[in-house]
C-alpha cells in the first residue's frame, strides 16, 4: 500500500519552505504527499513580502477532501497564522480521527520575534498540541511554549521539553540547530525516555526550510509505519545530508533551500 502523508501549512512561493518543502520531502522519502494550504506567502530566499491567510472553512474543505479519498498515514502541521484557523484544523483532525500528527509550532522567527498573536499561541497550546504525536520546537519556540528564557544547554532543553509535555503531546523534539558549538544536537523527550540526536554543524547559509523539512521527514517515516524514535532518527539523517548538499543548489540571492533530492541529482 502506498504510504500517504498530509501537510497543513503555508505556501512558499520561493519553493524552499512550507508546503513546497514538505511535498519535496515526502517525495524524496517515498511517500505520496497531499496538502491543505492555510496561507499564501509572497516569499523568496531574501524574505517574506506578503501573507494572505486562507479562510478557515476553506482550509477545512481541503482537509475534508483529502481524508474523504486518501488513507492518510501521518499529518504534518506547519505555520497556522490565526486562532480561528488553528481551532478549525484541530476540530477537523479530531473529526477524521487523524493519527501520527507532527506539529511544527512555527511561532517565533530566528531573530526571536513573535510570529503569532497571543490568542493564536493560546489556541496552539490548548487545541492543537494535545493532538500531537510529537511537537518539534526550535530553541526560541521551546522557550516561548514553556515560558522560559532561551535554553543554554541540554539540561535546560530537557526541562523545557518536559514542561511542553504537560500540554498533552506524546513526545517533544527540541531542536538545537539555533545553538552554538560544533554540534547541532536535538533532544527527543518522552515521559520515560530521552533520545539524544547529535550532528556535526554544517557551515552554510543555505538552511531555508530546515524546520519544515525535518517535521515533514518525521511524518514521512510515520506514514511508512516506522516507530517515532526511528522516524526522528531517519529525519535527522536526511536533513543533515540535505543541508550538507545545499550549496550544490545555488538558487536565489539570500538564504537558499536545502537540497531535498540530494540522493537523486
């Protein structure tokens, strides 16, 4: 049976992140990708110049269309910009009894600036995160979700992950890519487990869409029937290789994308 995954996120007109990165990742990992677009962005490697949110009822119509025809094995959720969209998506996923939900809580920019209004963050905490098999915050997002300052070490990353676990997800993956040092170490935390995922930090400016790609790679693994720890390990390996090959795809004049198809061309 063909593994199928659904991404619910925003569109990136530059092709490096969002829905486009998710569908590339699904395809590269042997999974059939479906999508529900929650926002349109005018975007390239240099930045975002405009955002147009899709009405919540039409986001739901896309989700209903996918679940009405496809055997969805996993769902990846990216940036949902408003509280009404978040609540509508959560209700639709509960109605369809969606499984293997991966939530990438795109709430904070790399600069540390908040991307979501307070009511949207509250909806994310209350309505969406409790449905997740895994939540994948970066260091800024983990700090925002746990009400803490930016984690300075793995001990603080673990404490913040355990706080996020109280919101209801089964596991939390805190990503260390925005940290310092020669290694980019992620921590997968469950109630009774800690999985440490180190990788050599790669010197490149072409890292646009890294978080989107990691979360969709996890969803791809889950859609293929892998356990969550194995899906996370495979996703980390895939993303690290895609970053290492990113300079082979010299597109744009800013922070370019990963090389999602590094294994093929």
